[in-house]
C-alpha cells in the first residue's frame, strides 16, 4: 500500500490518451490498491490511473458514504446515455474548484473487472456522473474543458496562487523539510 502523488491541472501529463489495459496480474492489483488508498486519503469518490501518472485505462470509484463500496472499472465504455443534467463537479486534480458541467443522469456501461472478466451494468445520478468524469480522464479530458475560457483561466490562476501559498507555509514551518 503506497500513497501516490496526484497530478494537478494544468499538468500536461493529464492530457494523454490512455491505451487499453491488458495485463491482469499482481501489478494491476497493486495499482488498484494504491489508487483506493490515495483516493480515500484525499477524500475523493473517483480516481483514474492517469491522475497518479500511470497512463492506462483503470478507474477506481466509491460513491458510498461509508467508503465501503469499491468499484474497479478497466477499459470502460459507455454504451447508452440519456437524460442530460447539470452537475456541480470537482476533481482531485483541480483541488478547491467546483463548476456545473453537463452530463447524463443515466448510463449503461461495459467494463472489465480486476480479473479481466467483462461485465455490463447501469448507473444513475452521482455514480453515472462519476463514471463519465473518470472516462474523460482516460481520454485526456478534464471538467474544466467544458467551461468558458474565463472560468478556466480563473481556476488556473487560483491553483498557481494555492501552490505558492502552500510552499510559503512549508517554509514558515520548517525551512529544512520540503
Ligand atoms: C469526480 O471527484 C466527480 O476539490 C471525482 O478539494 C466529482 O473525487 C464525479 C475532491 C463530482 C462526480 C461528481 C475535490 C476532494 C474530490 C476537491 C472527486 C477537493 C478534495 C473530487
Ligand atoms: Co477528476
């Protein structure tokens, strides 16, 4: 179990189109368990492998309150979508910023589990939106891409400020520990 570092917008590594995942071995189990650990630690409900700089089509999700309903989606594909909605979204790669994005309230999807077995299921509301958000990551897309240039640059500047501020705090606390 290892906590991994999450890449932050506008890091270009988040822009990669991730290839299908085709090795269902112990390395995959380690990746998935590190993703859950990192996601829970950062208070997230969804994480894609590319957010921890692993360019492959692997997603972890847990939208339950008790954080006891782990979902792993490998090579997921949306096969049906209906009922457009506006959903207030955030992202672990865009910490502290939330904006409304148009999504679908119902989807049917296909994916493989951690053993490579294909399955099909439906999802609605928060889970449906989360799956759409995470699949976007696998294609190098972020929720900020749906926003106006003005909102996008406001978020970019805000994140730069945030980074400067947090390194400032670290310096004040102890100049020898990075
Ligand atoms: C994607 O997002 C999502 O800004 C997952 O400071 C978001 O887990 C799907 C988070 C909304 C559906 C609806 C964001 C944690 C977590 C932050 C997340 C933050 C701390 C975001
Ligand atoms: Co995200």
